[in-house]
């Protein structure tokens, strides 16, 4: 009898606890709010500019390779070696610059999203307290496969973020 009472009490306690949970999709918030949209546009402009520069350098490498192939029989061994060395140096430089640029973009994107995520966390906390929630999961990264009837705070977080409430909360 005690086992059933303890089990029942445990289930009732779990049910009461489980009812106070919510989810928020931070990625959706980031992609929806103006600050996130502007950050994404800014990064895209920078990426396109750099991609154009890198493409120009790749075309230069292709031209060097084409010249070596066309003039291969006419060039002296020293001239071939110099062109190959020039090609290898430029190719290595291009590869290094591409990797450096990718790392810079990842870092900039991370910084931009981190700023927004901090604001979202503060807003989410305020909303969770106001709604009496015990736990709020991040919907896309929490590893949740199934949650029955969660309270989705994402629309409320977006509204709060773009409203004065969100702006005041972000300044805290």
C-alpha cells in the first residue's frame, strides 16, 4: 500500500512539475527580429564582397596555370619552375585567406547571435516567471524529440524583443 501511495504521490508531483514547462526557438527569434535580420544582411554583404575578391584571385591562378600549359614547351626549366612556384605561393595564400575569412565570418556571426541570445534569455526569463513556468527549453538545440503540449514562448519573445519591453529588458 505504501508503495502505491508513494508512486501516486511521485506521479502527481511529476505531473505538476511537468505542466510548468515551455519552449523557445532562439534561432527563429534571431532570424525574425530586426537586429538579427540586419546582422544577417551585413554579413551577407561582407561575404559577397570577399567572395568576389577571392574569385578574382582564383581566376588569376587559373590564368597562371593556363599560361604554363600553353607555353610549357616554350618556357625554359627555370621559367617553368618560377611560374609553378608563383602559382603554389598564390594558391597557398588564397587557401589561407579563405580559411581566415571563414573563421572571421563564423566569429562575427557568433558575436551577433550571442548578443541577441543574451537579450532573448532575459526576455524569456521574464516571460517564464510571468507565466509561472518552471523550465523553458531551447526548442532547436535542447535535444528534445517530443514534448507534449509545451507552452511555446517564441512568438511572445519576438513581440517583447521588438517592443519597448524588449528594448528595456535588453538594456538591463
